[in-house]
């Protein structure tokens, strides 16, 4: 009887120990999960809040657009390592935020130019074809085929863009050939300026021309040939965080290969403007 009682007590103690061990194991698993989540590196992405369809505020007051959707897809692939937050601003401020270290990545359709290459590290995967056309409203004049055609005209360019840089470069060699109007105008404001005659032309890629004509039912025309061939990219700070750069570039290459870029381009632009590079 005594042996039976001891056996019963021992069994009860063993069951209690196993139960406590199981609870402890569950606690460790939860803790490990929390720790894994806590180990995600916070990455701030400088982007736009006024650059539809790349990056702007939608009707719900949330940042949305092609560039942002691409970066959210990258975040999903790299969620083991990073958590992305987005800081929206105008185009020049997005570059300032990256330069000052407030952000580690910038996503706002950046083309290659010497000044940016000196300050930042470019991503290796192209986002959008950005072959620049001279765009005008033929009802106010004519279709301009070259910078030479713009003599005596007013040309709008968005501040700090590659289009502004290429126009400025031409003016260095041909002083006073035409007058530049700078700004950070919305698509609607750009179209209004062209149709009203506030300026004679602007510089933009084919998808912008298509977007403006479709959205505002206009008959704007672009030059027959591009005055500059280019693609847009994301930018990184020049830093020692090689892992971040390598992982993001790899994730973007995979997303481009599996058709995600094309799908998002068709969603936000209405057509496939993904560069082949």
C-alpha cells in the first residue's frame, strides 16, 4: 500500500514537472518570437507625398504609389531583417532627408546624374523607363523636337530633377536660349500651365504624357525622339551597411523577375513602363 502511494505521488510530481516544463517551453518560444521581431532593423524610406503616381497621399490619407508599392513588396521579402517606415515630402526634401541621415533609402524616381552619384549609392535595379521627351500643347504653338527648337520659349522643370539638370546643362552652352520655370507642381498644375500658355513646354517621360492626356482629356504631344534616355532607381546613403544594400538590390531583382514590377506598373501607370536593365 505504501509503495502504491509513493508511486502515485511520484507520478503526480512527474506530471507537474512536465507541465511546468511545457509552460516554460511555450514561454521561451514566445519570447524568442518577440526577440526576433524586436531584432528587425528600422529603416526609414524618404519618398514623396505629392508625386502621383509614384508616391503621394491617397484618398485615405495614406502614402501610396508605384515606388511605395515596390518598397512594401521588398519589405515583405526582407521582413526577417527590416521594418520599413515611409517619410513623405516633396522631391528636393526627400533628397535632403537621405543626405542628412534621417532616412537610409530614398524612393522617388531618381535618375542617374553626377551630383547624386557623388553623394549617394544607386540601387542596381531600374524602376521606370524615363526617356525624356519635350512635351507641349500643339494648340498653343507646335511640337518641339529638340532643345534648339525651344529658343525664346519658357520651359517648366521640377526643381532638383534630372530634367532640370539637363536643361541647365544645355543653357550653359547656349546662354539665354530659353527661360526655365522651376517648381514642384502637381500633374494637374503642370497640364494647366501647358494648356494656358504659362509656359511653352516641359520635360517628362512617355508615361507622364500618357497619364496627363488620359487623366485630363488633353491633346498634349511629345517630341518624336527622346532628348535623353534614362531609367529611375532608388538611392541609398553612402554607408558601411552593405548588407542592407545587397539585400534590397537582390529582393528588387527577384521582384522584377517574377513580374511584380510589371504588375505594379500596370496598376499605377496603366501600362508596362519597366526598363529592361
